[in-house]
């Protein structure tokens, strides 16, 4: 038997042992949260050949040989045909209206069993989602064998490739390779590559109109995990299409370019290249006193730019210490915009007001006042929140739950520990929210001001890894992906 002295010594050891067991069980319960980080390390180790090619490209860049005229391109036709039954569109990152809300009118159902897979294709490692137009899905892929960015046009009927446009660029494994969504309209399609190559093509034919390397042309700096910015298109009063690019270079912040000619329409001088360096985030359009503006989250703050002239209308640098900016801004009203940070940077609501007394320190016609509320409690690792029916919805980085705020910043509800979605994408379609988690499990739920109700859950990707690519919803069809696969699911009634 133990003496009292021995019991006194053993007791703390028993408590420690029990604590370690509980801690181990807790870690196991969170294994899904860390699974992708564990597995991604296996994917991102560069091969000897990749390192050699990267060194060659570094030397080529130093010699200035990466100008657009020196980039060879290729075009490869396929056997696919555009779908004649799919007439809906998903023209940009976050959909037609850049808000992650599908305008789909096709009747749908949420099946009890797994929804039907219409087609599946394999892609290079990455998170690039699809844009949809004219019965085609457009995906900016990375060809890992040929070391090429590859814009793939595939049929919405069966996933067969219609054509492929490509150019050489060496991308090393760095938490995925491809990660952006093209912008497309009736006439043009524009892509933004991992190393800041911007290509504009004729949509129907795949003919190249122009190709820029923003690092050599404009002094852009490639973000830490490659470019995540998705281009945006707009049509001017004369019916011409322009693409808006956030450069974040030493001399130019934003730029508008004519899609047909590649001619610069306007540029925004960069008043502070350290604050306004390129991030992973994309531009958001916002109306301000009846004037269209572009809101851009730079490395250390936010800026609003006149869409007609490129002039800076307001800026705010109150938000400090941003490690990486990924989510796009979310417009709440004509003078309020919500900005969520990554890596526990919190979030803020900016209210844009007239500047009655411009000064040398703030010469712009508007002021941007930051309302932090208690938004340190909400960060989004990489996905952009949604403002829907006066509800602000997003997956909170700290505990991976879907949370809902009202426009005043009051939290209305959270989805609960049984409904955690980690770093995957989400969108709204037919008054339902579709959420994909890290490992490829798709959840469908109903949302209201009072809470979240789970309707169905499907394991879309068996052994799925890093299912982070933004989804698209068109004519009752949902396009989604994990690290190496793209699927089109059928939710039609």
C-alpha cells in the first residue's frame, strides 16, 4: 500500500496523466482542422527539377526577358462542345454581382442521398474556381508537368475540354499553385495568374488579345502565397469593356485597361506603396453618392477609388498589423463597407463621409471612419463573408463556426460546434447556404435572423484535401473543387 507521502507524490502525476489524455482526445477531435496543414506539407515540397526551373526563371526575370512580347503561348483545341442547355452565368469571383448570391431561377431540390455528379475533371494543385458563361466553365489551372498556366474552357454538359490556352511559368508548391477565378462577359475573358500574369482573350475563340507580366510592366510584387486577386470587368458608357486591376506597385495602385486593345484608360498613383502593396484580396464595387467606386484592401488599410477617373476618394489606415489580407470587402449600404481580416486580424466596418475640410494630411473628398465594434472577435482566414437579407454571414476563424451579425454589429447567432466549416467556401442559392469544409464535405442549410438549420450533408470528395476553391452555382448546378479535382453536381428538381 502507498504511504501518505507516496500518495502525495503520485497524485499530481495522476492528474498530469489524465490531463494529457484529455488533451490528446481534444486534439484528435480537431484533426479535421489540422488535416490540411499536415497534408499540404507533403504537396508543397519542390522537386529538384522545379528548383532548377525556378532558378532559370529568376535569371530570365533579371535580364528583363519576361516582357509580354517574350512570353510564348499555345492554344490547343479539344473535343468538347459548349452546353446549349446551360444559359445561366457566374461571371466573376463571387458571381455575377460580386456578392456570392446566385441569381439562379432553376427549380432545385436538396436530396437525402448524394447529389448526382454530372462531371469531374482533374486539375493541378490549387484552389482556382470556375467562371461560367455561354455553356462553358472557365478554369485557370496550372499544368504541373509542362510548367504552364493553363486557361481551360470545358463544357458544362460533360466537362470535356473545348480549348486550352497556356503560357510557361514556373510555380513551386506553396500551399497550392493556381488560386484565382477569371472574369468573363460576352466578348472577353481575363485571367490573373499566380505570378501576376494578366491575359485577355476573346471568349468564344480563345484568341489572345494581350498578355502582361505586372511585375516587369508595373513593378508589382507577387504576394507571399502567389496572387489571389481575381480581375473584374466593367462596361463603360460607350459599351466598351475594361478590366480593373489592383497593381500595388511603387508608382501605380489601380489601373483600368481596355480589354480589346490593351490600352491603359486610367491609373491611380500609389501614394504609399507600403500601405497599398498587392494583397490576396480582390476589388469590390461600391456606389458612393451615386458615383461608382472601387474599394481595395491593401497591405495596411483600405482605399476607395473613383471608377471613372482612378482618383482616390478616401483611405483608411487605422487597421494595423495585417499579416495577410484575403477576403474582399463587403458592401453593406451606400456609405458602409465591411472588411474582414485574416490570421486573427479582426474586422471593421468603414463609414464613408464627406470631408468638409480637406487637409494636407487628408486631401481626399471623403473620410473613412472605422467602426471596430467588437470585431476582433471575427476574422475570416480566406473566404469573403456574405451580406444577405440584412444579415452579415461568415465563418469565424477562431472556432470555424458560421456566425451571423446584424448591420449594427450585434451577433445574432452561431452555428454551434456540430456545424463547423473551417476554411472552405460558401455561397447563397435559392435562399439556402452551401458550405464546403476543408476535407470536401458539403453542408446545405437554411438561415434566418434566428439561426442556422442544417438540411443535408454530403461527403463530396473522398479523402478530400484543402477544399478551399470558391464555388459557382448556375442553372441548378454547383461547381466545387478540392486540391486536385473539380466536380459539377446536379441539384435540379
